[in-house]
């Protein structure tokens, strides 16, 4: 599997897993492949509706909290085997 395919797998997994939370603005943060080439770690970020700043200064602040998830994929099987939280970068 190449890097583009690994990212597609990670994004699709996150979108499906968090579908009921109405996530949006899904983005790619980091891509890492293990030294042995067997595992991809893809960091995906997204926003949740309750993480948005909705105060009177929202248009000025334009601040929004993001969630970061590391998706771990076995290259051989092209499947996610775990997902973990990562603090914001």
C-alpha cells in the first residue's frame, strides 16, 4: 500500500467511526511508516460541533478546537488495527 492509499483508509475509517458525531473539516496532519514497513500511523484531525467557538466574537476569533486521532494500519492487510488520541499539534 502506498501513502495515498493509507491516508484514504485512515480518513474513511475515522469518517465512519465518528459518523454519529457529525464531524467536519477532516484533515490530514501526519503520516509515519514503521521502520520495518509493516505499519502506517496516520494522524487525522477534525472538528466536532461542540468544539466550535460560538460566542459573539466567533467571526473575529475564528478559533476552533480540533480532535486528533492516530490511525494505525497494518500494511499487509490494509486494515485499521487501532485508533488512539493524540494531543493537538
